[in-house]
């Protein structure tokens, strides 16, 4: 790939079909700078040639490392989810010396474990016309043409090997009576290519990877550091050479050198405070890497899941996802008139609005995630939402129960209904469920090339932490696939190539970069503990989350984003003057852990908003109100925005001192042009 | 156990009821007795906290969040407890609530337990998992690394990346696959150890042995795995099984006692087979 | 470089906690089988004095002429003693291990499902061990014979003399309650420990163990109670 041709971002969108009037107010790009066209090109380094052969050729072209020499290389893996555990285990098996870090008490608890639905693979076991090419095609199209074709093709190719690998590890996938693997169709796909293990596919895949990792820990090729959090990336002489960690039990801050650093630290969904992510999920690793010079790509591509259990009160700590399959039999509605406080079963048919069936007669309740989500927000904004706070819509099974009987519904959704009842105390067989959208996955992340290496040599980024394969929107059952492909089958090759061709000279802990990183980390910790203000960390996180969710959530506008960008600096400033973090640094201190993470979310939120403001189109998970078709559909602008937005930290990269007043240093936009040679642009329609 | 000391939270006003909240929401005034321990070497004690104005819609951990926020605002040290996914799958949370691991609701992790199962005026005792191999790190947080050591000893199938055969090459009867899954559902929370009067990890170990022994891929290492995992669980200081069944009763994933019987059978089988191969 | 998981030396079965449990179960089974015979033999006391005393004499002649007089009985006694010693030794050994594993106790404890027989194995077992010594001193060695003259060989007379006293009957009935509880949980545990239990068979095994415990209780208790109420004279 070559550098993007310069597109002045102040230019109004050219006439796409159904383009809105070009009068929409356009922000002059004062909040960001575009990298000069003659500067270093942002190049994905995808090899050229026929797409079906790229990965094979590339594997042959890459250099190898002699088995006896591998142990001379020390590799750090941060994160132990699907991508991290798979990478650490595979590299350990190959003979590298690996150190693996996770903040949980065991690598088995990473949040990959919560994935319910399944994992896609182009096995074509159903004989229903699936193929590697079709999976590739669906993923590029589903990603709304904002991903790199070469990466996606490789992902589809490797999907096949992943299933083999997991079965060999003993992952108990669902099977048919004949003993062969079962598949189902997922997320509206026309082929049945999703492998699953009841509703706990993520758990089973992670335990497979965890067990492979445990084997390597036992033989000593991997050293595991649990309850250890990465607080800084050390960049020495232009390459990633180590990390600084904090032992969450003792509080000890330590530097560690490595020949390469792999980040597999997941997404940044918790910037919204309430999300389906685990409480501990954080962006600290990727944000500190960004502050040290790694580009952060497409942060505005965030995915919202339409069927989550709504917020019940201010104390809400997280949101729980209910499988999307519920929409197959449930009907979504709200009262026709605002302010209708009758209980749902008392509202007659005539006073109900089945808004999805009304607006999208052919797809009805099965419209894609983003459409279902936005419509829910719309009816709630009109005051027709139900439940506490008025942020919820009904998902009603009474028709399905009348048609199919309670037993059928119980068989299909029994455990989901039980989970719903456990959380809400309401019986969904009798009262309609209440659902509302929530942040679920982040497609954006650190920018990586075809080798999964960031712009910083020696820094590799895998899984949800990178931006690479899902474009603007991730398809159901593709996240698990990407994490495992990156960890098992990509990094073992590309890391070897890096170490064989570009391994930097040895570096010691006495290198000034290590000293600087360590003292930066200590300074931040000291500063957080010294503020002694009045507001708790959670209090700030809640405020940040509700701001970002409100102004940069399901739908975004220049006006709202500008408002958000105006408010974030003052919130940050208040945080750094009025937060209270009890306890000390040299002990187990959960408030301190949270404070560090929230501080990073506060900075990341600003870049997220800037990215959303700069991307003057609607695509995938990014919906700009100004850019929609007359029917309210997302309106892409392929002429101007078919690129990856890689953001560079323009401030001092030698320091991670927090930005405590004013906006972030104006970020610099690097564009990686995306070319679609195999999957041609098309606009979707669900009417 | 030292005497219970009292930390007054009398000055804290209960949160005003949310006018928009659901019809069945109630506010509870609770009294908590919580195990507080500064560090692994320190002496611990039960400390009493008043917890007024707790919504019945809160989860147990959200209730603790609220108590902690009040403590922080008073300049006191919040209660440390482990938690992560808060949807009952990561296995990170785990508290002994009124003497029962994960509290009163069966097949439910602490994070999924909601306050509507309590009544106004309840006195709730909250303690950490107690077991020799699970030393307390702080307050309600314990070190469960011993469970990882058991898996590391043999709870895996040796299948290095890239060496796998075609996935459908070895069919697995559905019953075997279901049995494997039932046991693979273990979340490694350690409630079985906490509930067992002997602090035995038999149910945990048995679940993994049962999972892998049920599958054709698990056969080559079947005997070695059992011998190694049983030896590890013994050497880590867990107690033995006295067939009481508290483990299975508190297991949030309902792993049955049957799995322990299967592990015993597997161990007998492995020992007999080992005897034979030694003679050869 | 491939890493091969080396097979570390694992302890032999009898050194593992599960292996020890199996030995406990096996020794318990030996004692249980003997107890069933003991109980059935005791029932002969219901026939008449001659039948019962000749049964006692028969036990001494058991195995003749292959074994000399009383040798087989002694063999049984040796096997039983070994089983008893093994059972008690392992109970102590495993209990110590279990206590080490749970040194800090909960401030609040609550049982979720454990039944009384399961949680009384340890103390009930200790009580039974003491009772066995008392029982031997009572009827075998003849050291304790309050209110009547103990005559070696006059088994029937000794039994009747003994159980004419309500407090001795009370001790025996109490001990048999402990025995019944021990047999109930122990019998079920034999199946569980040797891996012969499953969800499918669990209910049947539990019920059979319960039935056995009741039969053993009734059989054993019938003798002292029979004497006390005058049905056996």
C-alpha cells in the first residue's frame, strides 16, 4: 500500500447518492493536523500479488530463526486473552523466552472468556457455498470498506486452521449426533460457518489457549506474571525495548527489557464507563504506547450491541449482553405515546409501536446491530423509553410463546431468560424483557502493518488492541477468530522475521529510556496519590462515560462532538485537582489502579472525539447525523474517507506526563489509503 | 478471631430513592460484617459497617461498590475484593456470604447475586475464601495461584500450534462432547475449595480430568494427566475429599460430585496401567 | 526447539490422598462385611441358648480340618485387626492433612447440602473406635461385667446378664446409631471413592446404603432391646 493522496479535510463531501445538503457546518481542522504529504508514508506493508497467494508468499519471503538461537530472544507479551495467550504459548513452544503479563489473578480470566456467540471459519462443512473467499468478502463488506483487504483475506484463510487447532486442544465445540462439528448461521450470514460451544464459546477457546500456555509455564519457556499491570512502554533508540510494570500486590514498579514487545491488551470500550467489558478492561497499555509514539488508528470505530440489559440505577457497574439470537423470536416495541407509565401487559396493541417492523418491513426486528441500536435511542429520546430512567425498549416474547409454546421458547432461550431474571428480578416469560444498546467492542486500536507491527519497530499489537481486520464494523463471531489468528498463526512468523532482520542491539536497564519511563510512572503514581480531592475515581469515570456515551455514542454530530471536546479538558483538569485516591503506592490499592486507567481514558476520549469529528461520513459503527440518506441510513463517503486514520501524539514522546489543563496537543493525522480490488464498494439497504 | 470493631458510618445519608426506578425496587438498610486484613502477614478482623439505602436492584458487588465509595469519601480505606467480568464467567469474584461460598442463590456467582435476595435489616457476614493454599492477600482477596499450578501440572492436551489434524477427522459422540463441556464449564473461581471443610480442590481437578478424558484428543496423555494433577493438588496442600458434597452444592457452574468419582476411577485406572507398564 | 513435557515422577497410588481414601474404603468394606456376618450371627440369640452357644463354638471350629482349632478364627481376627488399624490410621492421617488445609475457620459457617451422616464421620468414627474397645472388654475379655458373673464360653448367659441393665442397653443403642450413620455414609462413599458412582446410580446407591444401615441397626439393636424387654431370657 502506498501513502494516501492528500485530501483536504475541510472540503465538503462530493455528491454521493442521496448526499445531504452540503450546508452542514464543517469544522475547520483546528483540532487536528494532517501529516504533510511528503512526510513518511503510512504504509501497511502488505505484499503485492494475487490475494490468494499473499500470505504463502510472504511466509516464504520472511526470514527464520534457527531453533537454537530462539532462546536468545526475550519477548514480552502483555495480556493473556485469546491473542495474548495464543501468542505466548506458540512462541514458548517455538523456543523463545517469553514473559507474559496480566492484571487478573490468573491468565484464564481475560475478558475473551465472556464471548458468547461463536467463532467463524470457512470450513464449508455445511456444503452451503462457503469458502475462504466468501468469508473474506463478507468481512470486508461487513466492515463497511474500512479494513485492509490483504489482512482480511489472511484472516479468512487462517480461520480454517484455528478450528483444527482448538479441536486438537480439546475445546468441546457443539457436535451433532454423528459426532461431527455443528455449525450455525450467525449475525445474518447466509452460510452456517459459526462454530460454538453452547453460549460460552469464548470461555472454551480461552481455556484451550490458557491450557497451552500453562503447559509452557510448566516447562519454563514462559514466565507468567499475574496481577501485574503494564504502565509504560519503553522505547529506546527508536525501538520498543521493554515495559514498566506495577506489581498489583506489592506495588513494586519494575522495568523489564525485551527484544520485542507484544501488546494484546484488548479494547477501550470502558472509556464509556458502562460497557459489556469487564471492570478491569483498560486502555492504559495502548494509550501509553500511543504517548510513546505508536499511532492509534480509527478510534471512532466503536461497536454497539443492541440487546443488553438496561441500566437500573446510578450504582450500575457494568452492562450485560443478552445474545442477539433473542431478536429471532422477540418483537421490539415501545408505547406509541410518550409518558405512558402503564405496565407493558396493560398497554393494548393499538397503543404500541413496533417501530422496527414499521420502519423496516422486510428485515423487521432482525435489522443489523447499528440500525437496531440507533432506533432504540431515537424512541427513547422521544420520551417513549421504558424502565428506570426511560432508557429501554421492550423485547416481547408473548407472540412467540403463543405461537410456539413455552417449552419451545424455554428450549431456545432458557438460560438467557434465567440470566435475565437473575439480574432484573423480572420473569421474561410473563413480562417483556427490557433491552438497551451498550458498547461492546472497539474496532479501532493501535495501527499495525500486515506483520501486525506498529510504526514503532519491535512493538507488535494483536487482537482487539489493534485496528486491523474489522474495518468500521465487526461481524458477529469474528472477534474470536481474529484474536486466535493473530496469536497462533501470524505473530510466530512475523516476529521471527523482525528478530532475524532488524533485531536491535542489546539494551540494559541502565539505558536512559528505562530510567525515564520508570520515573515517569513513579511520578504519575505519586501525583495521583497526592491530590487528596473530594471526588472518587468512579465518580469521574461515570461522568466521563455519560458524556462520551451521550455525545460520541450511538450517533454523533459535529455539534455534539465539539461540545464534548470543549468539556473534556475541564473534566480532566478537575480530575487532576479534585480526585481522591486513598492508600499508598506500595500496597494492593484498587483505587490507584482505577485512577491510572481512568486518567488514560480521559485522554483517549478526546482523540476518539477528534477522530469522530474528522470522519465526515457515516460508516459501520460510526454514525454521523449529518451524513445519512433520506431514509436515515448511514452514508459512506468512499471518495474522501476510504483510508485508515492513524493518529500521532504530537506532544513530547519522551514523557507520559498527564495533560492536566487544556486540550491534548493537536494530534497529527496520518492516512493509509485503502484500495479495494476484490470487494467493490456498495451501499447496504435494509428496507 | 479478634473482637469485632465498629466503624461508624452514621453520618452517611442513604441515597435518595430514584423516582424513575422500577416498581419493585426497595431500599434496604443492612449491616455488614466484613473481613479486613491489611496484608498477607497482618492480623485480620471482622469490621462492622452500616450500609443504609441499598437498592434491591443492585448486585452484591455493586452494593460493595457503594459502601466503598462512601468509605473513600470519609477518607477511609475501601474494602478490597476481586472482581472482573461481573457476568458470572471469569471466575475472579468470590466471597463467602453468611457462611456460604457465593452466597444464598444456587448456581450463581457473587457478581450475579442481587440484593433482592436480602431483606431490610439483614446482617450479612462477608469473608474471603479460606484455605491453606489460598493465603489472604488483602481483605477479601486471596491468592488462588495454586489452581493454576494444578492445570500447569497436566491439565492440557499437548497440541503445539500447527500440529493439529483436520477438525472433523476424529468424530466425538455427542454424549461425550456434552460430558466434556459440562466439566469444561468450570470457571476456576475456587468456591469448591472455599466450601469444603477440608479445603479440597478435588472438584476443580476432577472437572478438568473429566473434560479431557471424555475426548479422543485427550487419550494419549490420559493416565499421565491424572497422576500428575492429583499429585499436584496433594502437594499444594489442599485437603482430601470426604464425600460431603458441599463443593458441588456451591459450584456456580453445577459441576457434579460424579466428576470426583470419575477422577477416582481415572486414578485407579492410571495406577493399574502404570503398574503394568513398569513390569514390562 | 520443541519443548517436551517431561513426565515427572508421580507418587504411587497409596501415597496420594485419593489412594489413601481407597485403602480406607477397602478396609471399611472388610469391616462392613464382617459386621454383616456378626449381625446375622447375633440373631441366633433369638432361637435359644443351645443354638447360640453352639454357634459361638462353631466359630472356633471354623475352617477345620484344614486349620487347627481356632486358627481360622484367629486369622479372621488378624485380618479384621489389620483392617481396623489401617482404617483408623488413615482416618487420622487424612484428618490431619485436611485440618492443615483449613486452619483458619470461618466466622460464619452454614452447610448448604451436607447431611448429618457425612459431617459426623470423624467424631462418629472416634466414638465407634472407643465402643469397640468397650465391647471387647465387655464380651470378649470379660473385664467389664457389672451385676453378673462373666463365664467364658457361656455367651448366651453373658449377653442376657449384660443387657438386663438399661444403661448398658443405652450405650449399645447409642453406639449402633453411630454405626448406622457411619455405615450409611461409608457404604455410599465406597462406591464414590472407587469411582463406581454416577449421577444415574447415585440415588439407588444412597438408598441401598440407607437400607443397609437400617437393617444393620435393627439387627444389632434387637438383641439388647430383646433382652431388656424380656423377649430373650
